[in-house]
C-alpha cells in the first residue's frame, strides 16, 4: 500500500513462497446497504445527487469573501513595492 492510500480490508496473509498468493486481503462489507439490501441514508450531500439551490442559505456569499482577498492582495502588493524601493 502506498502512503495515504485507503485500505479496503484487512491484511490476512503474506506468503512470499507462493507467487499467486503473495498478499491476501479480506475485503470490508458494503456499508451503503443494510442486511435487507435497502440503501442507508448518508445525508443530503451524498444522497440523490444534492445540489444547493438559489434559495438555500449555503449558497449565499458573504461580503468578506470579496473584501478579505482584495485587502490581502493590496497589502502584499504594497509590501512588494516597498521592498523594491528599498533596493
């Protein structure tokens, strides 16, 4: 397994003598269905392809999402100009 790769089961056996069964995993069960095969609700972001509408409170943009980046850009630009003038 690579660094950060998810494991989809448990490592059961490492057999270096048999090239066909070098690493043996036991895979985890599908957790999106119950024992009867009915889908388990995962929340509004995972079920039914949820997309926020125009009237949703999550779709509104705060004024700080505009003011803060512009302020930071102006400060950085001022710092760059000040640094170049000091040379």
